[in-house]
C-alpha cells in the first residue's frame, strides 16, 4: 500500500462513523404510517359505542359517498382538542363516522355532550381490533375514504384548524 | 405564589392517557395449550410495540400492546400460523413492526454488511502482512 491507498481504511472509517452519527442524531420519526392507504377498508362490523348513534360497519363506507373516518376515544385529551375542527368539517358537509377505542358508553356520552358531536355513527372497538386492521397505531387518527371504501389518506394526530380546509377538499374530491 | 403553585402541582390529577377498560381477555392470560402458547409467545417477542417503540409487545404494558397480544393468541388458538399473523401485521404497519425484518431492497445491507467488512479486513490484513515479509 503506497500513496493515497493507505488512507483508504481511515477514510472508510470516518465515512462509516459519520453515517452512524447522523443516524443517531437525526430525530427519529415516531409516526407509523399505515400501509393500508390505497387499499380498501378491511371488512368489519362494530356495535354502537353509545346510545343514540348507530354502530359502524365497513359496508357503511361503500355507499358511494366519501367519508372521514375518525379514530378517537373519550379518554384521549388531543381528541377533545380536535373536536371543534371535526365540527367545522361536518358543518362543511362532510359525513364523519367514528371508531371509539376502548371506550365506555357513559364516558363517550359525556365526551360528546362536552365537546360536541360531529359524528353520524360511532362503532365501539373495545379491543382495538379494527384499529389494527386499519394499520392505525394511536388516537386520534383520521382516514379519508372514497365512496367505494378505498383509503385515500391518513392523518396521524389531532386535526388542527389549518388542516380543516384541506381535509374538506380532500373528502369532497373523493367521490 | 411559589407555595401556591407547589400546592396546585401536588393536587393536580395526572393527565389520563389510558382508557379505564380492563385488558382484553387474552392479553395477559396464557392459552391452555402449552404448544400454542409457546408459538404465540415466540411471535409476540418479535413484534414491535407500536406505542412504546423499542419494546416487543410481549414486554410492553401499553394497552395497544395488550390488545395485540390478545389478537395474536386468538389467532394462534384458531389455528393460524405465526408467520401468517406476522405477514398480516407487516401488510398494515410495514416491516417496521417486526424485529425479524424480511430480506428486501431496503434491508439487504443489514445482512451483507458484516460479510463486506470481513472481506475488506482480510484484504487489508493480507496486504500489510505481505509488505512486512518483503
């Protein structure tokens, strides 16, 4: 080994070291995107989560009308924070259906009375089974679903006021 | 003022981040058939918890991890193969969800890198030994 060649191991070591340091320093994203975006909603039937609202089945999402599917829970604080935005989206004419994760009917009733009800139907997912089938990993999450039941978009975390117009447009364009 | 704040901090209820439903029936209960339970346990140890990333669902106390354990045990008890359940989860959450990632376009370097380093090391060693002898 002569000339420049003898520096090759050192250069390789520095390159590897920088790559590893970069990997460690880069803030890891904690959002797990669902791989179900682009696929059809898996088949499910959920009982009503609270008195006065129907439950939710996958067949309700293939009626030709696009929906916003909101996955939430009464015990989830960010879900209460996104309630006004859901109300605004519903007022813009978007049908919103919900899946309540590990919830109790009374608790959900109180949640809706306090934060307003933007939902046409809420299914009770007491063991997170439908949440898993959708590739969702937390609450709140929302899915834009077209009239044939295909998932077009996933929103992870609460819907903020600046997201409202975009989501309304996305659902309305989804016919 | 500071004392008042301290008193308030002490009485403040922690923010509720968990539901008050009990864990799903099979979340913390073993299957009656030890062979099935062993298969379920082996699978659960290689499925990553979605909430407390960095733990397997076998190790995690998160509610979603409990629901995932219940799902795994139900399906094993129904006769489903562990690899089919893993594939079902990968289809939903990506290879991220398994601690035993499949060999594909993104992960081949994980397996190839040790061999590549070994080859480079052997080449370097060979050339430096040869020079010393000469």
